[in-house]
């Protein structure tokens, strides 16, 4: 997967989860950013900061990792049990940490390129 693939998946998922709930403007207002910021994210021209990423996921009522799952992947339905909930929480924490690391690495690269 390339950086552009990641941006495309992220962009498409925001559009998918936003569809029918929010316009770009109302999502932007809900999370405290400009509509242009959301437009740039969906247009793959910019990637959000970590705090904005979390706000987007919360506003769209999804987990952060769900914004990075390619749409052509079939979702797996897992029975809700206490053990599965514990595993899900642990996996979510690990995935979020990996995403955070990847996003920070990408942001560092972008910063270096813009200097």
C-alpha cells in the first residue's frame, strides 16, 4: 500500500460515512475545522492531524481504524461476547497506535518535503 492508496481509502471512507448525515460544511462545523479543510482531506490534498482524525471518527460515529479499511473488503461480523469485546479493545488500541505511528511518519515526511 502506498501513501496515495492510504489517502484514497481514507477519503472514500469519510465520504461514505458522511453521506446522508453531514455535508462537508456541517461536518467541519461539528469538529471545529473549516469546510475547506474537509474538502482538502476528501480531495486527498491534505491529511488531518491526529486530533482532527479522532474528531472526524467520533463525529461519524465510527472507530478510527474503520476510516482506513478499503471499501472492497468484506466486513466480518463477530459475535459480541465479553472475551471478544476485550480482544476488540486490545486490537483497536494496537491498530490506532500503528495508524498514529504511520500518520506521524507521513507527516514528518511531508514537513521535510515542504521545507
